[in-house]
C-alpha cells in the first residue's frame, strides 16, 4: 500500500441554515485532509453528525465542496465529477434502495450500470457479466438472482447487490457509506468479508464510513476518527483501538470496551455538551465535553500532530511518545 489513489486536501462542506432575518452556516465537514492508498480499506468513524457521510457525498459528487481539493488517480476532481470519475469511485449507500429501483428486477440495475460504464459489451456479454458480478459478491446462482425483484432479497443480499452494482464500472475505490448498519449483527461479518475480499483479490480500495468501531477494526487497515466535522485522530486500526490518544476516541472506546484487555483505571468523562457546528469559530470542537479542556482549548484550534510512528491526534493534552 504505497501508491496514493485518493488525496483529500483541506476539504470543507458548509450548509446555509436559518431564516430570512438570521442566517448561519453549518460546518458539516471542516478542513479535512487524508489519503487512501491503492488496495487499502480506510475507515471513517464517529458518532452521528460527525461529517462521515457528508465526506462520502462530496467525493461522489452529490454535494459540491465549499472549499478544498480532491485528487483522484493523480488528477484533480472538479466540483461536479464526470461519469468517468463516478464510475471509478462509485458509492454504496446505507439503504440499498438508494441505488436499486425497487419496482424493477435485479438484472435491470446491473444492466443499466454496465450499459453506462461498459459500452463495449454486447447485450449477451452484459448478461454474462451481470451473472459474474452477483456471484462475485456471493449471490448464487447468479442467473436466478438477476430475475428476482429487490423485495425478494434479504437486507444482506440487497447490500451485496449494491457492491455488485459498484463493481460493474470496474472501480478503483468504493465509497461504502454505512453498508452494514441496517443489517443484523449475525450477517454483518459476511458483507465485511466481501469488502476484505475485494481489497485482497481485486486490489480495490474502500473508504468505509461507519459508527461501528468493531467492524472498522475487523476490516480496515487504517482508521480516521471524526468529531463535529473535524479529524481528531488517525492511525492504524489496531493501534487506534488498543491505544487511543484523543479524549474523544477514548470516550468512543469506553462505550464498547475490548473484553480481552484489562480494566483501565482511567476515568473517561463526558460532560454531555453537544458540539457547536453552526458558525463554530476557533477552538477545539470537543472542548465542551472534554474533562481535560482548558481555556486554551476553547480559544485555539488544535492541529494534527504525530504522537507515534503511525498515529496522529489533534489535542493539546496529547504528547508525542
């Protein structure tokens, strides 16, 4: 994993809110920078409202960025990515019906994607490729699956179909926006294995958006923790989970502790104050909830600093090892 396939530089997306007399901006994503390597799964984790899905939608071209730059496969991506970029970087939605027409047969969705992105294929070749795609993600027999309607498939099967549809355009990177959050815990592992197999066998990179730390640890090579639209910590998944440095990451871990690790004497407090994301101004977004916050934290925005060989965090209370 040495070649950078996606570079996000100082990406921000703000939304105008308020009425006629008073208007402000909601900072959904603010000055976010990260890279995804070829053949890597990078997880974006954080609670609801942290800006994870907004980043995915900006990259997919559903929202134009307020500011910042995106470099994909060595080329800058405009505010409205073209069909070629969208084909190489498709998105799999949390709700599979976001990309699959519920009133048409499964084969129609795949045939439409193949017609749009693989124009060199004949009708018979498109059918054979569609069969191969659904079987590639574990839906067998493929020919039978193509003749079903989406409502005849389980939730896990519909999400597998979403990945098959993404594969139809021969992607280099798949944006997976909470693909397992609507599934039963017992069948999530199957879809996570599909994601890992796409990385290992096909070399496809994935940007995995989730609030589930356990699934991110299981499938992702690296992890980025978001809070209120800003990155607070990043590093190798195992390192972030077992040795979190930012107070917010520690708070997340306290809600789902690892039973294999000894109990910690460290008290993780949450003052319960929601972050200010409408015209927030300077300062750490986590300061209202942080037990370590000082006046300096509330007036000065921390920047990402390296705290170990493979880990960075944005916190004044964190010191390099």
